[in-house]
C-alpha cells in the first residue's frame, strides 16, 4: 500500500482524531475540575471499549484463539 493510500485511511478514521487529541492534552494546564471531568469521561470510554471488545470476542467464533479441552482433565 502506498504512503498516500495509508494517509487517506488515517484521515478517514475519526477515532484517530480522538487519539491524537488525547495525546496532545497538556495535563498540567488543566484545572482540578477539568482533570476530574477528563478522568470520568476516560473511565467511561475505557469501560465502553472493553465491553465492545468482549462483545466482539464472544460473537467471533472464527478468531485466532482456539479453545480445546485440557488433556490433564
């Protein structure tokens, strides 16, 4: 894939904008209240991401992980 094509994909990915914005946050410049607001939103986002990842893992039986019974049982 050419660099131009990769750049186009990143540009279209809205989640990359959020990741970039979070990387640019100057925590030292935030007030105490802003820090707590950010922490609350990040905790909720983390829980949402974990729930979505778990949902996808449960729904995807064709994943890389294979579950087999242990021969020791």
